C-alpha cells in the first residue's frame, strides 16, 4: 500500500486513461448554436461531454429504492420538532428500470444561491437535459439574482439558446446569484405565492450549507401549506465545508483549490528565484481551512497554518508570530532570506487570545457613551487583552474600534491576516536583530487569493461532478421527492462508476445559536485533525520548513493523462477510509 506521505509528495496517478475519456457517452442533444464571443479555450470547453453514471443516462429508466427512516446526526429532538412533516425520510438510491412512458409536462425551477463556484452552470445544464429528455414540453425556469428572484418572481424560461453557451463554463452569470435568506413569514409567503403563480412542481437550490438549510425550510413550509412544489438542494461551496458522511465533496472545491495552489506555487518559485522576500498567501476559507490544507499538500510551502489546529491547541497570535520569526531566523542562517507561508482566511478568528480580545472589545464598544480613542480603549481592556491590543499595528487596532457589523460587533473577518503578521513579525525581527539574534533580512509581501478562482473554468472533475449532480437533482425533482440533497459518491473512481443518491437534508442538520435564536442549519465540516489529509500534511511539514522543495501542480488540466486527477484532499481522504 502506498503511504499517505508518498501520495502527497508524488504526482497522483491518473484516474482514467485517455481511452476511457473517448468512450464517454454523448449528451449533446440540447446544444445551442456556436457563440462567437467565446475564446478558443471556452469553445473547446463547450465541446466537452461530461462523463456520468449509466444510471443517469436514460431519464425514463430511473427508479429509486429506499431504506429505513433516517434521523439527524445532532440535536435530533429539536430538528424533528422543526421539520415535523419531512423529518425521517429514507435515503433514496437509484436503480435502473424498464423505460416508462412520457410523463406529464412539469415546471421545474432552479436558483443559484450564495457565492459562485466552478461548475454551477453544469448543474443547471444537467438538470435541463434530464427534464427535457423526460418530456420536451416541460419548462425549466431560472430565478434571477438568487433567492431574491423567488421572492419577487423574477425569472427566465431556460432554452437551448440560453443554456448552451454556458456548458462547462465558469461563473454564475446565466441567471445570477444572491445571498438573500428566506427566513421571515412574509418571505415564506412570497415564496409560496411565486410557486403557485408559476405552477411549480419542483425547485432546486444550488448553494452551500446555509442555502441548503434554507432549501430544507422551504421544503417543510411548502409541505405544511399543501403546495405540490418539491424543494431539493445541490452541494456548492469552494470552501468544501459542506461535507459529511453523505456528501464527499462540495462542488467547486476541486477547481478552486487547484487554481489557488498553482498561484501559490508561482509565488514560491518567485521567492526562491529572487531570494529576497517572503510571500504571505491568504486563501479563501473563513470557517474551515480545507483550501489552505490542499494548497500545502500540493505546493509544500515553508509554513502553513491550519485554523482548526490553531483553535484546538490554543495557539495564540504571539505563538504564530514566534513560529514565523523562528522560521525566518533559521532560514537566514542558511543564507535563505525568502520563503512562502500559507494562511487560511479565517486564521485570526481561530486564535483564542484574539477571540477573547474581540469579546472584551465588543463589551466596551457596546457600553461606551463616547467615541473611543486608541489609548482609552486600551486602558479599558483587561491586562492580557490590552497587551495584545497594543501588539496590533495601529491601523488594524483602529479598524477594530471603528468598523462594526449591523449587530454592533467588531468585524474581525475584515482583518487582513497576512498584513497583520508581516507587521508584527517585522517588529519582532527588528528586536531580535538589535539583540544579536537575527542577522538576516526580512521583507514580507502580502497576497490574498479569493475571488480569482470562484468563476474559473471547471476542471474535468467539477464539470463531470456538477453535470451529474444536476441529473440526480432533476430525477429527485421530477419524481416529487422533497427535502433532499443530490449526491454522487465513490468520487475517486471513474465518473461512470460514481453512485447517485438522494439524502434527506435533515440528516446533516444541527442547532446553532445565531442572533440570539436557536437555528437549524447544516453543520459545517471543518478540517478533521485525525483525517488522512491533515495527518499527511503534519507528517511532512517539518521537512518543508528549511528546504525549497516547492511543487508546481500546474494549471487546471483539461486534456491528457492527468486531466481527471482529483485533488489530494479527496484522494487522501478516500485512502484513509479504506486503510
């Protein structure tokens, strides 16, 4: 058995041979006429035919088997009480059947919710093809600008001419997206009115954990009010925190993490080429550090912090700054005044000392009757918090005092961790140099890799995965199933071997305290510190500190023997579960 470390340090073996790719079935019956404004690469991606399970190829030959009633993984009684009409539904597994006659015409709607992720257009394309293959007279309706389009009945009837140019393309611009949450009684009433006005048979919500939680609440509300409209979800988020026993990976993560990894690798080789700077690279992932971990596995940076480890081990800001300063000093002793450091977006929020400072600041800001200055704010804090506050660069300290969210809380998410760390490390190294403990040079260059990858052309994995998810979702919607999330599993195998299923959204939910209320939401999946991806990283990172073993994963591959490689996080996770 190949070791986990070897997998992370070697080029992954291709998942499928080129011959397998050439055998993929054509599903291009609904292609639109060629478009002239696409680049040659976009046109080439338009011609790509997603690979799918044979179970999904013939819509009128799909049926389901169901198991025992399900339960929730957390807070069972409360989740049951909040979803009395739909709690406990069985999981649905796809089975082939004899082709049925053409079913009645249906009106099936779709909405994109939250931030973009590569592959969203293919979910719509897969759904559109499945619905039209069942009955060409059925309507596919796209709500415009996200959930707000549901509330205001802003929609578009999808056609070949609309869907066609967006196949295998990045972005969410076919119908747009938005972050509106449907949570008040007036909003639920508006959603019901839209569903009735359009005579909807089903609605698919394509989104992350919050959006799919909203889908479950809509499904329950529609069921409680006797509407025929089913509501289901598809798992989207580049952060990959919509993962659990039923969902192996959220779509978009594969493409986005590969994009960030390549940019990080380019900066690593810039560092070693110029030999005079440390690149501090902050990557997306506020609540979970999956992207940072994948970038580390792919690139082998000199240092990478994982937020979940920081929180579990009570690693403070001072600890992190010392780790960086130690690294700089050790590399300087080897004549290396350069390096690459990877930081997850939410790093600052994972630090227990920063969390304590924020709690203290929120209390002071809430009770102060006059505007606070830097000095009188520091004097009002506890001794420990005041020490940390004075350690912060003045610009960031002032930002914490002045910029608050609508609830009056400090906006810690706005802290640019890479600039914060560079500033404090610079000060610390100056002290070390004065004391004769540092004889090198330090120049930190900040980078934030965020929006650049959210609308990238989807990798073959994400193109296949999302198209398949669209067909799974369409099967659920057209068969009047409601309150489910579309899934595909066995994702390290060939796409033709992926297993389609539908799982009740209530299985994934827990109760969280939000804005003073207990709210049922899908539980975020953080980095598992006992899981194979993290343990592989932990076993390898010491060997990366002083060496320049940087690795270039390459740009996202669309052709060739490595085009169907999955990301290392998914590969290692699958290996860990089979060992």
